[in-house]
C-alpha cells in the first residue's frame, strides 16, 4: 500500500488519480444529480448545436448531450469494471491451473491460453459477442472473456515466479495443500502487479466497449453508454460533431484516468528504492575535494594507494547517511590487504569508492585519495589510469560478464578500449591472459560464452580480464564467496601467483576471516563504517586487540576449533548507518564497554609496530566465553 | 527419535542424474553432515526426501517404513538456505509458524504453541506479530527453524542454513542447532559445503562427489584419515583459518 500512496505523489500519479477520482465521482453522483436533465426532452431544440442552454447541443430527441455524457459515465464505467473483473477472475483460474491440477493437466491449458493470446483482441470480442448475444450483459461477458487469456498468461508468469521461491517449497514440505498455498502465499504476493495491470487493462476495456456499442452489439436503447452515444451521434457528425466527439472525449479521459493511475503505481513498484533517494537529492559535485588539501608529489614510490579520511554518504530521506565514516589506509606494491567485517560495515563501499565505481547519488569525500600518485578526487581524468592499472573482481562472476558476448571478446574489449590495440592483438592478449589464469585450452575457451564456463573458471577469467592491462592493484570483493572450497582454493592461489609474479597489490574483501588470514599480509577490520583495527594477518588469531576482531575470529569455526565448546557469538545487531550511536559504535555489543565507551568514540591509534586499533580497552582480557554464550542472543 | 535411511536413491532430472544410487543412514539422535561441491547432488537428496524432487529409483525409509512424502503429516522437515526467500514476506512470523502445525488447534492453543517454538529458537515471543522484513537474517533463520520444528519432525534436514548469514550470526545458529539436537534428540541431515562447519556440528560425515557418496564415516575419522581422493582434495582446499598462525603459503599453491 505504501507504493500506492507514493505513486499518488508523483506528477503522473497526481494526474491519473485526479482524473480517476473525478471519473468515479461522476459515475456515482451524475445520475442522481443530473438524471432528470439527461432524459428530459426539449422538443424545440432537437439536434441543436452548442448554446448557453445546452453546452454540447442536443440529440435527435432534444436531450442535452452534456448531461447525457455525464450520466452515461456510470454505465460505461460499471461495464468496464465488471468486464475487467471477469477477465481477472477467469485469468486467475486459468493461470493457476498448472499449480492446482499438476503439470499434466495444467500444461495443455496454458498452451491453449498462449495460443488464444495470439489472436487479435477485437476478433475475440466479436466472437464472444456472437456467442453471448447482443446487449449489455452479453457485451460484458464477451469483453470479459476476451480479456481473460492475457490475464491468464500474466497470472501464470507471476505465479511461476512466486512458486519458485523457497517459502512456497517450505509450505509444501510442512504439508500445506496446493489450494491453500495458492490463496495464502501466491495470490497475496502477486496481487500488486496484478492490480496494476488490471487498472491499466480497464482503460483498454473501456475502449472495447465503446467499440462494441458503436457496432450496435453493446448497450441497447433506451439505456446508453458512451459507445451508444457515439453511434447515435455519428449519423450527424458533419452538421453536429459534438454529439459524437463529446462521448469520445469522455472515453479518452476515463481511459487515461485508468492508464495513468496504473502506470504511476507500476513505476513506483519498479523503482522502489530509487524514489526516496532521488526525491531528496540536491545535485552537487560527486567528488568534492576537501578544502585546501591539494596533493603534493609522492615521495614513497612503493605506495600504490593512499586513502585518508575517506567518507561515503548517501541521501536518506531529508538527511544523509554515511556508511563509510573516515577510513584511512595505505596499500604498498605487492601487498595484500584484507578488509573484513559484517555486511553493512562499509567494506564493499570502501572498495567501490577506491575503484571510482560509486554512482550518483553516492557522495565520496576524502582528505586524500591517490592511486599511483594521481589524485582521484578531481573527477573524470583518471579513466585511462584506472582502466589499465586497477582491476576489480566481484562476487558473482555470472553477473559481471555480459552473457551475450564471447568471453574472449569481452577480455579483448578491455585492451581495445584502454590500450588501443588492434582487434587481432587484443584477441591474442585475451587468449594469453586466459592461459595465464590457467584456463585449459584457452584458444577454444575464448570463443565460448560465459554460461559455458564453470563458476570457478568464470572467476578466473574475470581476474584474467583484470590482467589485460598491467594492473598495479586488484580489488577483489568477496571473490570466492559463491564458490566451492576446491574452486575457492584455485582462485585464491591464482591471486597469490599474480601477486608474486608482477608485484601486484591486492585488496581482498571478505566476511571470511580464515580466507583473509591465509591470503593477506595485513587486515583492516571494519565496523560501522570505520576501521577499528589494522593488524598483520598472522596476528589475527592471537594478537588481535579489539574485542570485535577477537569476537569475529572466535565466531568462525575452523578445522582446529574446539568442538566441545559453544562458538562465540556477537550479541545484538550491527549498527544501522542511519542511527550511529554516540561513542564507540561497538559499545552496545561489547563485553568490555563502560560509560566512557558509550560517550566517547575511541580514535584509531597507531602502536609502535604500526598496527592500529580504536578501542579504549584494547587488549584487555575478555570475560570467559561461557559467560558470553549465556547471554540471550537475539542475532 | 527415528532413523532415516536411503537405499539406492536415484534422482533424475530429464537427462541428468543428480543423485546416483545413494545409500545413506541418519542414525537416531545424530547429526550427519553431508559435504560436497555445488552440483554434487547434496540438495537433490534433501529435496527428494521431503518430496520436492522426484524419486526416480530406490527407497526412502523412516524406521524401516516407507516415508510419507505427501499429505498433512510430514515426519521429515527441512530448513532452507536463504532465510530471505524462505519466509513469505506478507505473512507474520507467527502465521508462518502456525501454518506448519499439522493438527488443528484453537486460537489460544495455537498462540501458545507458536510462543513455545519461538522460545525454543531463542527468539522473543513478541516477534510473532512481526513480518520477516523487520527481522535480521539470523532472526529469520531462527523463525525458519521454528517453522520446521512446528511440524514435530522426527528428522530435520538443514540445507546450507548458515551460508547466507553473516559470520557473527553463523556461530549463534550453529550453537542453536547443536543445543536443539541435544535437547530434542533430533536426527539431522546437515548439508554444507563448509567442512569446518560440518566438523563442528556433525558426528558423522558423508562426502558427495558427482551424485555419489564417495566416503562416509565418523567425522573425526574421516577428517583425520580420508580414504577417498576427493575427500583429500577437499580437505586440502580448506583455508587453514585464523588459528593457523602464519600459514606456509608456498606449500599450498601447488594444489590446483
């Protein structure tokens, strides 16, 4: 329902729902208010033109056309709505046949529906009109049944989408019958798109009715709807055009009312997330350099990436939320830096900001953001540098390749775009890079499509794409989360090899501490948009000083963890970026937290060994594990 | 509780054989871990047992009798991988759980049963009125567990129930699984691709590869002394973990 009310607030929705309200109001009240004027005969003014007395003139019996158009609203709308209702009802019954009757009976029904949909709508209407006979009732049935196949197909498609979801499977497993599943689970979940389509459909049905009545198959005298009035008015269209045009205009207005309202709701359903953001955004430069902080020349030649006080903000309602709140770190040549944290900790956003992949309305600020000595904050000038020297590997390799193009061509495209290589050179390099990431038979594989690759191979091909240039930094965002352990091993080894061979730096983002511990030299632990600890990866198990890091390590079972003791858990919920508490963000979940933690946010302090930690109680002993486990965990 | 046994189970989808003549026993009151790569047929076994996948051959038995896979009373219940998809977004938590109670109950009895189940999975009974959208991933997975328990199952199947969850929550769910197994004496088939997780919860372990079970035995034995090549490969691939203390990297880069 939220979507409907939001739809009303758009200009499109305002127009649509305004017209719809007007139409419905007229349909309800016009016969009561003006029923008399519409039927009274003015024998002095038969077939008269527009005048002050009769705004749209009169018909052949001297009845006022303006009032007749208004009064006809009720019948026209009632017919359209009931025909639509029949279409939807029959459509639901037909569409749910495969679910209720099983595949053997359902399939032919859907096959039939698909065949019928192929016929022109008007042909079906006429066919059914002949079957059901002339008159308003026959017309409603005819238009209703003629529209049913379209809704049947829509229902079938929508239902198939919902029926594939796990909650339907879960209901089946608990022994809930098909009928109940349909009513309790499937229909409520397809109701919204169905209603939107029905609303839009009603506009079309209105037109069908006008057509039918116009052909004389619909409403019969003395009853009248807009179509009937058009037919009556057509005979005199050259002398008295308003008699036909006025009801025609009414059809258009009412049709628009239905269409625009449905369209407005459909749009608000489709862009659910974007709407509030867009509405609140005031366009401003995306990368606003912090005042006065120009980057001086780099003295440290090994420095690949230098990030200081990186912030990422999104508009949220009237305010802004900052999922990344001041992150500072450096990556040196050949170094592998891991970023760990729960979902929502800002780890992926940090990486995306570094790779310049955040789009409006995200806003990236930093005191310093340099990649290979170039300041990334001043806009678009670094496309070439980023294109050749920075590679990004995402979690799901299926979505990062275009399924319609050959893998080799997609790799080659990178080289052609950034290195101006010829087509042949680029292809040669693509094959070579696929070989480098140990794709067997790369010449043949390059000509294949992404779906012909296994998950692990796709991920390696993705790394291969990153290697088309001469990357100095690979940003890998959960590169192995979607993969099996054996394949994960191959991909991680791949990254290590690339690193060792060319001195490429790696930023590896993962929620899996054990992966990070194995691959990385250094680990940044993020919580609520901040780095809370920065330590050598080898120290994770025993040398971590922040209670969050220690909890994170203890919560993940590995092949050595004590199977008799309960796993450590972190009570409570991660911080919502919209409500970051005062003081240390982790205080609410921390066993060491005291009043100071809740009031003052601890700064990220650098220790003598260059590790950093942001905690007032860094390194203090934690309460015994069993005490922690005894807390009622509501995670 | 009961013994779930699969004899010669075969699951075929059109031309592909997902499960190839598998024999597997889930002994009374024990957790059996089923590991293997994706596509090895782990989930197909689970779905076949609860009646979501066709059984093309073989037999599924509970305490020696054929397992009912239709009808209202289902002695084997399943918890799905993704708690964001396995709960109806339009239904309250309480309704979702109540729906899975097989016998008809009065309003008050139903409410108290839902409360009991929520309490069992360590959730505040007041959550019954919430919709899934208001819950975190871990809370949703607890609700999914409660729903599975509502059917008073004799055997529970858990299909990758922690892989869609954050690490901080995963531990809590695993603890809960172990507690429930001990308290209720449930027999369980615990499917996961994560060996460390299976090692933590399961007393026996079965390794699947290309639709067949290549190795089966007590967890400690299989992990300490794997007999099958694939099991060895699997073990070698597991990250050594944070407890590994500076793993020797060069030694591992060879196993591809």
